[in-house]
């Protein structure tokens, strides 16, 4: 069976060809730790599950849907400003908002397809 062809590194502007099944070349892999670590390794373990459940109990409606005049149950606690591994920003409840899955997926897709890199 033929092997899948190599493809370009996903880091913006990097032309390095990498094997199928990987996303970044060795040079850029360290700049994207959030894509390599597991969810619990990124902080979404039992403590996060407990706190996010508590937050959703006190904020039951999706913030984005409410702005549009719709009342939809929130199922996800979203970080307004992506924390990118910053634990202070991760646990700052002023940076949390309740969202339904559809709004969260839309927001996350937009942020992930247009990431901001700081060097």
C-alpha cells in the first residue's frame, strides 16, 4: 500500500515538509504545546470539571445566544481570552463565560483558524 505524502508544517509560513500524522516540524512543535498535551495536561482535569460545573449552575444561559435574544442552556465554560497555558488567566473567573456547544465551537474554530503568535 502506498504511503501518504509528506505535507507542509502547519505553522504559518513554514515550508518544511513533515510526515503524515504530525502537525508541526521539530522547529515549531515547541511553539504549539497546547496541541500536543492531553486535556488534563492542559489543566482540564477534575478541579476544572468541578469549578466549571459550579460556574454553569450559577450561569445557566449561553452568553452569545442571550445577546441575540435567544435563551439556550449553556453547556461549556469558555475562556474569553484564550489562556494558552497561562494558569492565572486559566483560573480567572472574570475571563470565563457560559456558552452553548454551538457558540463555543464557532468561537474556538475562529480563534484556532486565525491564531495570534507572540515571539
